[in-house]
C-alpha cells in the first residue's frame, strides 16, 4: 500500500459501545472527517502503528479499518486500540497516529473466544513488527513531538482539531 506510513490526527468520539472495553480491548473511535480522508488504497483490515493522545507518550497500537454497520456497511470506520493501560478514558482527546503496516483482512468470528484470540495475536504481531528499526524511527517522528496538547475533559464539540487531517507532513 503506497499510502503507508499514513500520518493522521482526529478527535476520539464515542462508538457503539459494543463492549470492546468489557473484552479488555477498548478501541478509540475516529470521526467521519478522518475516515473520509483515508486514501483509497488503504483497504479494510487490521493494521499496526503508533499513536498518542494529546501530547502524551507514543504507544504501539492495532487499528481496525472496517465497514461501519451504522451506515449499512457502505462507510468505513476506524478504531484504534493502544497497547497501554490508561488510568482514564480519553473521549474528546486528540489521537495522533501513524498507520505503519497491514496485519490481516477483516473477518467475522464464530465465537467470542476466537475473536479474542485473533485480537491477542494481532497485538503480539504489532508488538514484534514495530520493533523493526524502520518502524521504531516513526515513533520519534516530528509529527508526534508536535502533537497538540489536549485534555480528555475537553468537550468534543470545542475542538476544531477534529477537522485536522495531516499527512505527508
Ligand atoms: P466506544 O464504543 O465508545 O468506542 P469502547 O469500549 O471501544 O467504547 O472504549 C473506547 C474508549 O476507551 C476510548 O474512546 C478511550 O477513551 C478509552 N480507552 C481506555 N484505554 C484505551 C486503550 N488502551 N486504547 C483505546 N481506547 C482506550
Ligand atoms: Mg470503540
């Protein structure tokens, strides 16, 4: 995929509350403004990369780019699970991320166990792949050092940053 690595920022919005947090795998959902700017060659599937909230530390992440059931599966959705345990939720915060590489296509699973197993494998693969020198250096990119500081307590509507899409900086 020629658009990778793909750098982007967007506000963390509420998702469907489909219980990913209950599974121990919360996913920070991104708004349509971000999804709509996704390059066409970035297909649906599971990806790995780096992400930070506001001007916080940069963590490894897995990202799902999928078909959004809310829009009858004609629109894509983007959700990031950061590989870190946060003390608090960060709805309304600005997520800065870089999508680095592809893991696997989207699939449906027959059981919750199979789903959790697949996500656990995705997380392990992300952890290993991101240790490659060419991927580690993306973590140090100016894109992250210049990330805007935001507070997770800020109301989502007050943030004009939700419209800010940065790529090819
Ligand atoms: P929703 O359906 O609203 O997205 P989730 O169950 O997916 O609900 O939980 C997502 C929220 O959990 C995120 O928006 C964020 O505020 C919080 N969160 C806490 N820890 C993480 C993490 N490690 N990765 C992603 N989101 C996290
Ligand atoms: Mg979510």
